[in-house]
C-alpha cells in the first residue's frame, strides 16, 4: 500500500502540543548530566553539608537549628537552578541549533512553546522538591505552619519560577548561546552568594541590605524561609516576584524571535 | 502563494529588492539563483521569519507574520540546516513533530520511505549529512501540509538518495501538495519543476516552465542559468 500525501493539515489541540513539548524537554534534560548536576547534586550537597555536618551552625544562616534554616534556602537555590540557569542555557542552545526556528515553522505557537517549557521546568522542580524535602526530613527538619507553610512554599515556587524563567528566556533571546551559558552560570553563582539565597538579608552589611532586599532571589529565599520557619504566607515576597515576572516577561515578549 | 514587490533589508543592504512571484497550487516551483541572491530570504519571508520592509507576502491567503498560528499548521518547512536538539534521537524528534499535528502521516510508512529506520535511535548530532536531510524532509511533510518549502533538499545526498527524494517530491505533487524548492542543482530543477524562477540580486530575472526556458530542450537549463546570471552579475 502506498502512502497518500493528500493534504490534511491541522494543529493538534493546544494542551496536547504543550504536553508533547514539556515531555520532550523533560526527557532531554534528564539525559543531560550537567543539568542534573545543577538541578540536584549541588542543592542536595549543600543541604547535607549545612544540615548534616554542623557546618551550618558556623555560617551566617540566621538563628535556629541549621537544618531548619538550610532547607528553605536550598529549595530557593533549586528553583533558581531549574527555572533560570537550566532554562536559559537550554533555550540558548535551541536557538543556536535552529530548534527554535524549526518550532517557529510548526503548529506549536509561542504560547505553546512557553507553556511547554514551564511545564518541563515544573516537572523537574517536583522531583527536586521531593528529593530535597525528603533529605531535609531525614536530617531532622522541623517546619512550622502546616497548611499555610505548604501554600507559602507552592506560592513561592510558582512566583519564583515565573520571575526567573522570564529572566532566563530574556537572556537566551538577546545573547549568543555561549554568552548565555557563561552569564547564566555566573549569575547563578553571584545570586547564590550575593543575592540572599543562602544568607538572610539581615546578615548583609547595612548599606547593601536595601539593594539586596529588592532582588528576586532575596524575595524567593526569604519568602520560603518565612513560610517554613514562621508559618506565614509571604505575600510581600510574592508581590515582589510577580512584579519582576511582569517586567521581565514584558521584555521577553518584546525581544522574542523565532530564529 | 503570492509575493508582491517584496523588499527585505539587512541593515543597509537589500537582500530581496522588489521581488514578485506567484506560485500556483499543486505545482512544483523552483527558485534558482547564485549564493546571496535572496532565495532563502524570500522563502523565509513566506515562512514568517522575515518581516518585509515593504511589499506583501500571502501564503494560502494568509499573512505569514500576522496569521502565524493559523498558517503554520498548513505548511511544511525543511530548513537548510539544523532544526533538532543535539541529543534527541531521530525518531523521537519525528514523533514529537508529528504529535503537534492532528492528522500526521502514518509514521512507519514514512520512516520506511525515507530509510530512517536504521538510524532511529541515533542522537541527532551523530546522524550523517544524508540522514539529517532525510529526517528534515520527514519533519516537513509529516503534518500533511498544503505547501512544503524545501531549502536545498538534496544537498549532501548520494545519487540514490537524490533520486528517492525526487520521486517523493513528484508523489507529493501528484497528491496535490504544492512544493516550493530552492536548489543549486539544475538537473533537479529541470526534472521536477512545473515552473522555474531565476533570482539574482534580490529580483526575479527570468520565469517560465523548464521547457520554455530551455527553448524546448535546445539548451540545457544550466547553460540558460549561467547566461542569465553572468549577464546580471556584470
């Protein structure tokens, strides 16, 4: 039987395209060793070091048991690594290899591409959260706040993902792939030490606190810490992240190109 | 498909400079021209990648940029190079593209036809040039498009591979698919095309059926092309 090529065009339903794309990116990411290092090995290693060796008691993490202080901050780092660093690097190389162009000539659409990418990021984050929270409990993590804390953590993960994914996509849209690779890793390191991810804003020199507090990394990490240490829903941090997401998302929409 | 007085500039330089051409449905149309003549830019304007500085492009009655989401499911595009993740397996990529369409071609038959079975689990970066070309062509037609744009579809293929692709292009046309191809292979254009357009310095300098352009076979298309483009380049 010979195949017929008689035209019968049509786009798959939006949700199926998004699902296909998310699954595709998720699988490619799992196949990529460096990305897994960034997503799991570094945050897990830090958590074990800070929460399991006594090192955390000698570093400026704040007041309280080291593991309780370390878990929310390591969760913030995990969100940053996946939604920003991994996404920026992967998207930069997609542009380099003509994948973005190929998808631009497919029925996927911009919203489908974006939603698929966010879907794959969230799927990776589910694994990261499960591993890090599991390791936290094994080290004796004792979060407070019950339902409010759970809601706060989810709110922070979603708002943080929106803000940092926008930043990653912006970077991948305006820089060359190699420059994106370098800049995304550099910014990850800078925010890790200088962006109030691992150290609370209050531990910074007075003159810097005002600036550091405005960074999305500070909002994310402090919001997560407030949720699990005090059991409050971090609305102010959510607002800060939403504003970052709005501004950066607007810039992404202005600079996005299919090639 | 209609292109009317298209101008596309990169900075100061006009890559396409007042180009007009019409493609009739259900035909094979070749766009020939020297490197840098504006072939790829013209095709990319039809695919929505280039914004015209002036003039108009209509594909299936749609504007490739403003009606992007409506047009894309209806066309198939074979890029000149790249277009896949370096770590993706050949058939994984094809299945993914197929899943974006509502009535994709029967995959086993397509895989067999384009001889992709043996390299199905090979990561894209390790495919040979010919395998990449055949995968790229498969991705262009898997969604059962009305128009396919093929940018140098047989570059890097061995003679058997070329003949198979030629036959596939004929089969597409016979089933009612409109084919627009750019090529440097004059025999390819002569064998396949219903209509040929020669582009030079961003303009169409000659159009016609291969039969008319070669004066009913009195000259070869290559000689006609060389004469046309030599005169133009002075």
